[in-house]
C-alpha cells in the first residue's frame, strides 16, 4: 500500500497516512522481549521464539536490557528516512558507527563525545550512569560498553532473523486491520485540523501535536504501548494501535479471542485448573504436570500477564493462585458475546 498524501495550501503541513513494515518490525521485536506484550499475539510470539536459533535467542535476550526494549531502533527512522524497506533499514543500522548506535540506544540523552570516551574510559561510564541511572542500571551499562560491537551485532542479528522468519507473513494476515486504521484516520483529517484529528485518534492533548511541518500517521498491528511519538524539529511520526477502530462487540470478541489463546495450551489449562482450587508454587506444579520448572515459570508469567493468575510471597517462596473473579468475568463475557440479543 502506497502512502496517502494530503495537501492544502502552501502554508499547510504535509500529511502522510500509511502503514510501515519497518516500524512494524521494530514493534514486533519489542513485543517479543516481554511476555506482558504477548497477549494479543501470544501464538505468533511463541511460534517465532521457537523458530529462533540459540544464537538468535541470545540476541533477543540482549534487547531485553535496552532501556525501552528495542523501541530505540525507531530513532533510526528519523535519520534513515526508511519506513518501507526493511532490508535498507537494517543496512542503515549496520552501516552506522558504534558512537551513533550507542547515542540512539541511550535515547539521545548522552552527547556523542562522551560516548566515544566511555568506550575506553571506565570513569566516564560511571559519569554517564549517574546521569541516566533511572534509564539503565550500572551493570547493564557496563555490559554495553564492555562489548559494544557485540551488542550492535546482536541487534542486527535479531532484526534480520525476525524479519526472515514469518514476520512478513503475519503482517500480511493483519493487513485488513492496518487498512482499517488508515481509513479511520482519513475520516478525521478530512474534517478537522491535523492537531484536532490526532487528539481524537490518540486521546492526547492536541498541544503535543502542534508546530510540525510534516506529519506521518502510522497505524500499527504490533505496537505496544498503544501510542508512540517520534519527532524532530519539523517532523512528527505518530504510531498508534490500529485496533482503535473496533466497536464494542468487536472489542469484546478480540479480547476474548486473545484470552482464549492464552489458555489454548494444555499445560496452561492444567496449571489454571490446579490454581483455581489451591495455591501452589513452581516446583510443585512441575512435579504434578510433568514439565520442567523453567517451562512452568514461563506459563505462569503468561497467565499472570493475562490477569488470570496472581502471586504472593510466603517466607522465601512465591505461591500462585487463580484470580477467580477474573475467570468468572471471562465466563460471563463469553455468555454475553454468544447469547446477548445485540
């Protein structure tokens, strides 16, 4: 789908509305770094992770340590101006020097000259860490600067791996949603100023959208959180969840579908059944179900992020139990979806 361009008189800003494979890839990487983001794409996330080699999984693990879990790659959108061609975008990152890479990794919060010094000067690293300690912890920052080329190569590795292993197929399956997102935006910008339109679409004050010469409005299938702003002095990119186009019935259907995907696994179903009746902990669940403790931990994390399981610590042991009220509401919602008169 080619970008749509809207022009008024010469003083009006330029507006483009389109979906971007490049931004989708970055958002998909971010989604893969944290089970909390998997809920609406849990099957795809698990399938993708299962296809990654050991080396690629190590590369994905390194992204988990980034201050924003890989969303930092979107900083390259502004400098590369590449939104449609994934291969060119990855090449641009690969061709950038280590100073630039770390500049964007640290979200442009540290001057490039200081970053250059930090590659060889440990005391400079501590000064940087003090300045951004709320963004990245000391051990992680030292790890970055101890192995800068390795960090960059791992980034290229995981971007390439995900783009080549089913990501584009999944994007094609979601194309209808992306096109609905484009139509949704167009109905607003055809009737109002761009700032007012963005306020209605995003729920944010139009003040944060004022004063740009170029606006790129990009519905996304993989974005999490549900709104990202990338901007320079004269350009603004607004990436938003294309699912905002849903009506109430469709929203209920999608939410139920995502929750059912979470428990569409016999081990997770069994864990949930056990936890409805009794509190338990990882090792005990592992022994009962007959799967490894790390696998149980993964399933528990997915169930927790979906709001189906809670935990409490008793002495030094984490106990888990089902959120019965949440389960009852899901059952009520299923009844409402299938049997309501609407």
